[in-house]
């Protein structure tokens, strides 16, 4: 089994999943009942080009993150998910590693929060899914790979990280992010990628290393951030983080005060993004 068989399995499953089953509106006439490649790309957070190359057997060695994202987007059963991993030549994630599965109930919640930026992360703060409203703020997250998909890395290491905060809010946020990563390392000691991420951030960010060595522990509170968006200008948003205990997920939700200029800008931004996607 190899790359060709993996692509065939993805294509076959894509043809079997209806837009309704995937939580999408079936707009316009369709030649086939299944998902279009563009729809699968949106659900999985993977570029259309990469899905095309996978299905045609022109892309090799899909990463565990790609396989997991496709299995989730295709509403795969546990057996179908395991089969995709085998076809990709990968072992199923071990019990001691960070979970990356988004349960159907959480998936439905994300899909129904239309116009509200929502992102789902695993316990290490690696991005699993961003809805269209969130993509309108962040940009094309399908182009993010490796550590670039991790919020802790992007905040501490990548220049121009999304969001401006007051000094007090920034201190609280950074402490909470470091605490989360420390706790994840304790819960998932067998996860080599998590250990490497922690090493990488400590190496490249003196601020992270300082907080890590201090042993600080803190939880998340609702924060206020300002995003300087190139299309609609500054957006001041309330950011809340919800934790899903079983699958150990972090759900980040951004909202604007109703009736405010920020709410109007956010509404305009998501409408523009939707128009661009549909067109």
C-alpha cells in the first residue's frame, strides 16, 4: 500500500460524504453527490492543490496532521481513520500523545457559529481547524506548516503575531500559554513532537524561556485584543478560550461588542471573505 492507494481512498470517501453530512450548504447543481475538493479543503484546512495531488498520487508521505485532518473532515469512523493511517504508512497516534481528534459535537458547534471567528487547537496549541470567519482574520492557514501552526510558537517566536494587548493582558496571556504547554508536557510525556516544540520555543524565545524557568502557573481569562487588519482596519475583540476536557481541545472564540464599530467591521470582513470564497 502506498501514496496511490491513499489518494484513491480519500477520493472514494469524498464522493460518499454529502455536504449536509459535513455541515455545509449544498449550493447549486452538482454533478456528483459528494464533497467538492474545495469543500474538503475548507473543512480540513488543507490547500485544494495538495488534495488534488494526493488524490492523483502525485504527493507522497502525507504527515500525521494531514491524515488526521482529512479523516476528521471526511467524518471517518475509527476503522476508516485507522485505514487511512495504514495507507499513508503511518502508525496510529499512541495513547501517550496529544489527541488531535475533533468530536462530531464540537465540529457541529464550530460549523454553526457562522460569522464568529472560531479556532480549534489541541492541548499543545497546534491549530486543528479555523472556520471561515477566523480565516478572514488570520489569512490562509493552509499555508502554515510545522511549528507555524502552533499558537505558542507564533506568539513568542514569529514577528508580527496577530493581536495587540495591554501590558497586563499580555502578561496574563503569556503566562497562561506557558502553563498550558507545561501541563501538556506532563500529561503526554511520550509525545516527541511536543517535547521538540517546547525545546524549539525555549531556544528561540528568551521571554518563553524566562517564564518556563520561573515555573509560573496560570489559567486563561477573557482577554481583549486589537487586530490591525489590512482590509477593514483595527478590530478590538473579546477573546475567550474554552476547554473541552475529553479530547483535550482548546476552542478560541473572538467576538465584538454588539452594535459597536468593531462589530460592523467584523461583519464586513466576514462578508467580504465569504463573497471572495464563493466567487
